[in-house]
């Protein structure tokens, strides 16, 4: 019964959104390969350097007859960073794992039989994880709040075996938020942060 319901659900989606010669639904996984962060802080005597960053996510796309795609995604982002500067009593290294979701709208352009290019607009939503101290005798920083950003995406997919997809995606996101850092062993300080987050990702998945 569950299998029949799933087939019927996808059939209804296909009837509403699909075309005779276009994909209706796709599922892809993104693996971030490069990330460059350029954030500005409201304190000139503070520096936060991001050392490593990795991000894996899954994405569902629903396509319309005119090659527009509604995109829903979610995944995990993990990174390490170093906090320093003259306002910090002791420099330290920390790591954090955030849960990320996104909703977006893309326009897909078919080039030949196998290649698809797509620009789009994304709204990433982040549930901020706890900052875990790697060095220094400092307590972990408990977070758990949620923030949203705004981003642009440009991607390309190549079709293999009609349904299999591989590709490359470039994301450019604007973020503005407040974060906490240890000023000394007894005092946390709120720091305003804004900047652009640039990364590229390999994509792999299927389309129907």
C-alpha cells in the first residue's frame, strides 16, 4: 500500500509539473570542495580565521513546464576557526557543526541533449551548533539559534544514462549575524558579523 501511494504521489506531481521531454523531479547530493570566507567584524581589534570547512547536503527539485525548479535542501556544515586579536586575552581554536536548510528558485537551460545550466536565488537557513574548543582552557559556547541569509547559485549538470546526473555548482551568499567569542576565560562578547561566503561543490544525483 505504501509503495502504491508513493507511485501515485509522484504520478500526480508529474502530471502537474512535467513535460513529455523534461525531467520532473531530481534528487542530488552536494559536496563542498572549496570555501573562502571574507567576513567583516564590528571590532577592528578582532580577527576570526576559518581554517577548514566541509559541507554535504541533499537537494530536492520540482520542475515546471517552463524549466523553472523549486529547490529544497538540507545538510551539515562543519568548520574550524581561530579567534585572535588585541581585544582577546587568549587566542584559541574552535570547531562547530551547523545544520543547514535552504529554499530556492532556479531557471534551467538545456544545451544539447546532455548539458543543463542553471542560475538561481537561494535562501539558506542555519541552525547554529555549539562552538567546541580545540585549544585553550575555555568552555564550549552553547548556541542553538537560527539565522537566514541570501545567496546566488550558478550550476551545470551533465546527464548520463538519461537519469544519472553529475555536475558543478558555485554559491555566493550574503550573511549578517551576531556571534559570541571568548574575550577572556570568564567573559563572552557579542560580535556583529557580515560578509560574503563563496564556495563550489560537486553534485551527483538522479532525475526523473
